[in-house]
C-alpha cells in the first residue's frame, strides 16, 4: 500500500527539499492555500507545529462556510455526519433586550450549519491535502527563515530530524503570531484586548439542543455550543482587564459569573465542577501589510476578527484560496498580484470594523460598563 493513501502518512523529510511554496501552518487557512496551489499546478508542502491533538477554537461551521468547504473539496463530497459532527439548526441570541432572538438555518439557501470539533476538522482537511500528494510535516517548528536571491531557505525541526526547504514563496498561516510576517518586520495593529475563557463539559442529561446560544451580560458576552461525543463548550468573551478584575481567568470566578447569567444558567442548570479553562487571546487586529515580496499571510495571521462574527473558518478558507491565486499570479510574473491581495485585506478589515460596531451598538443596556463603552466608542477606520 502506498503510504500516501493512509491517514497517518507523514512525509519522511530528506535533508533538503525544494518546492514552489512552503505553507507555514496547517490550519484551515494554510490547508486551503495548499490545496489551491497544488490544483493550480504548483508544488507545495505544509509545516504544522502540532499533531492536531491539542484543543483548537472554532466550533461552529456556518452554512456559507460549509458550502465554501464543499466547494474547496469538490468533486469529492464531504460528509461531516460520518465524522461524528453535529448538524446546527441555527442560533439564539439574547442581545439588545431580555427577549431571545432566534435565527433558523432551515431556510438558509446554503443549507444547515455544523457543530464541529475543530482539531478533528483540521486533521480531516490535512488528510485530504495529503491525498493530493502534498508533503506535510506535523509536530514541526520553523527554526530559521532566510531570504535568498530567488525566494527563501527554511530550516525546521521535525520528529524525524532537521529539515531544510528551498522555495520561491511562503504562506504565513501561523495565526496571531504571524511568524513569517514578523520576521519580515511587519507590525501587528490591535484594536482591543479581547480574550475568551472556555470550559469543555459533558452535556447535561436531556439537553439535546443543536444550536449556538449567545447571551450578552454587563461584563461581556457568553456563548454555548454543542460538541460531538456528548459534550458542549461554554465561553465567556471580554477584555483581559475585565476578566482579571472579576476573577474570570480562574475556574471559581468564571463559574460564579456563569451562575449570574439570566438565560444560560437556567437553561443548562448547575455546572459540574470546572477544573480547567481554555484561555485564548482573540483581539481584533491585523497586520500592517498582509503580503510582501514573496510572502503572503492568510487567516488569523492576516487579521483576527471578534468571535462574535462567527467567521473564522470562512475567513480562513477564503483568504487561503485568494492568497494562493495571488501567489500563483506573482510567480507567473504579475508584479501587482500581491499588492492587490494586501489592498483587499485592508478593505475587508475596514468593512468588518463597521459591521462589528453596528452589531455592538444594538446592545445599549450596559453602555456605561467598560466592555460595552469601549465598543460603542471604537473607531471604524482601519
């Protein structure tokens, strides 16, 4: 059997390997870029720092994101139900008033959404990319980046030993760390200090709802979403200083704040004892430039959006595809392709800031509280 046909295939790195493009980061954005590149006839490889076992944020796949994912993988169908993921029926938000608002996916032209285990979704896409003969190294850390006369030299540490790669261009899919862009001296611009604090718990007996539930509170907002295998995720989103001030970075303080919610606590009942929290910075931010000479940033590396947008997976899929096309054009001699990609990312971020402010402006009940005051007065210019 060809090892490339097996899910657990890992490329055995030679001492030196050459590709048109090296993708640094094996999340949705990086994998979308790699698949688009190889389908365009370019050679690519992917370096992923994990083995896809650690927890990853992003649990809801919107109908349009699911349609985009199906398009990326076409003509091979993606049957998420066979992977154990859950159909999403819609969302409910208590936002702007005490009355919950419902949004059903039943009439969505793109069909249903999905509740996913993000690390399993990313690993599923990684296997698909490998099936297209794209070498992929997991548990691999980039240790050195160096510009050459034509392209880059990349050194990495893999479980099989040191690896050296030569390439014409790089895709930065390293998330908010933006490792490649930072190496190129590009600054990251922050708009807030948002942070999420999550617990993954067993679903209460009899709780079979398959929808995302959001509730605004004076200190920020909560969301709950079902996960496969009888679990759910419960998350508080607020600014770091607000979370610290109210003890929300520790299980006891976080649990006490959950007990004070008006809708979620009544819906889910008393929580089991929370022993561990997942804390993640998720500030609104973007790179000063999302592309440069022979490199391009995708997904959260290019820009991070408020989780309220529920657009992380969709943004990753789209920017990965667009970046790959821009790189293909640039490598073919189009000197303006990467500049155009950078400009589109800046314009997209400006539109996002306007949409974010409009959504937060719907909630006026706690306009004097730090979290809400900051969003209601936030600038919309990018």
